[in-house]
C-alpha cells in the first residue's frame, strides 16, 4: 500500500492518492492521479505507513521520477484510468513493505457478490481525511445492474475494463483521496479505485479499473 504525496510551497507533503507497489521501484495507480510538477515541487511515494502524518520507523519515502499513464485520460468517459509511477530508487522489501502481485493473465470478469476489500487514507466523513490507513469490505455488482437507470445509466458507460464494487445498503465505499488504491478480491489484486458519485451511496457504488489482460500486457511491455 502506497500513499502518494506532493510537496506544497509551505514545504509540507500533502497526500493526494493511493497506489500499490508492484515492483521494488514501480507503483501502479490511477491515471487521473497524474500531477503537473511546478518548479520547486516534487512527488513522493510513502511506503510502510499506517499513521502517515507521523514519522514511523517503518516508513520509506521515495521520490517519484516518472508518471506514465497508458493513454491520455478521458475525464468524461473515465476510460483507461491507470498509470505507472517510477521511483528514484528501489524500495527495501521487509516486514512492512512488499510488492503486490498482479493477476498473471489478467481478469476477464468477476461474479456478482464476490467479496472484496479496499484500503486507503481517503475521506471517512465529509471534508475529513483519515490520518490512519482504513479498510472496508465491499461486494462486486454486476455490470448490467451498474449500467441500469437506477445506477449510472450509462453515464459514464461501465465498460469491460471497469468493475462496480460497493455495498447494497451504502454502508461502505472508497471515497475522495482513495483514488489509485488497490482493490483485492479473493486474495487477488483485481482493480484500481477510479471514480464514483459521492461516497457510500447504495446505487452509486465505486467504479474500479479492472486489471484485464489489456492492462497487464501494457504494464509488462512498459516495465519488463
């Protein structure tokens, strides 16, 4: 689990997205997390964190030197919301930091009701970000339902490269600040937090970039 942070002019790092370490010097996140870096600013990945505002001995802070989205992210369609980040040096793999394995052949689809978990430091209440790593249990909602009139009504279209995951009673969800964080289903890295309407709304579940073969092939072609 990775906290992505950027340096503000007051010399403080502020979190903006999450991600997952997939190689010692590569992080996978969402394309809409791409940031323009102004003069004197920088981006960093914080690994091994729980209370990210504290200087925990378990933490590793590594500078991000490259942002590589798969294509130009389309804010309207939300398609191809996936990006690789290259770190300046390799992370030290230990009891606090490890790589998250990608699904080898990619994921074609997931059954409705499949149990998943998502974690992050995003909002837990209106305008309140969590300073501790949070985790919530959610379930897959079939694509046809998610595209229905009561849900997203094809605005945007939930494509084969996306998956809806939430709670039928709106009790849990990813939220602002969790973008780019990993979705784990059946103990497998399955998706990336992409978008949603509000947070924890029963018929507006979180939508995730599904780690299909298309994306796994792109990752391997990019980083080897």
